[in-house]
């Protein structure tokens, strides 16, 4: 996980290829500090090629934590296989997905 601080959000690059039951606890433990310290987070998923239901749950966990303090979660760089899954379970209607980081950051300014 790489983190880039911008004025309106922390951009977190997910550097794993998969987010599933085998590594979701590690993901949540790593992201916890940013959920505590940041109001808005942009997750860059350009390296992620597979997510299972526990991974989807982790994204909802992040969104809920940020929403509790009037923050938001945006996704960018979503690969085709992950995007298909998001659309299949309609998660794209709950979490905003953008093509680029810049688009995600701009959406936080409005």
C-alpha cells in the first residue's frame, strides 16, 4: 500500500493483485490508520485484478467509517474484472468510481 497525501484526500494505491479472504484482515489493519486520520480517501485499484466478497466488504467497511465522520471514499483505476464484479453486485451505485485520480479528487471539491 502506497499513500500520497493531497489537500482534499489521501490517495492510497492498493499494491496487491487480489483482495480476498486470505489477505482482507491485513488490508483492513493497514488502512485503519488512514480511516482514523483522514476524512476523504481515494483508493487507486489499478493493480487489483481480483476481489471476492470479503474484499467487497472491506470497501464497504471503509466507506462506512469515512461516512461516520462526513467523509467519503472514491475509487479510481478500477480494472475491468473488478469493475464487472462491482457492477454485478451493484456496488458501483454505492461507491463512486472514476477513471483517474484527478477525476476522483475533483469530485471531492464539489
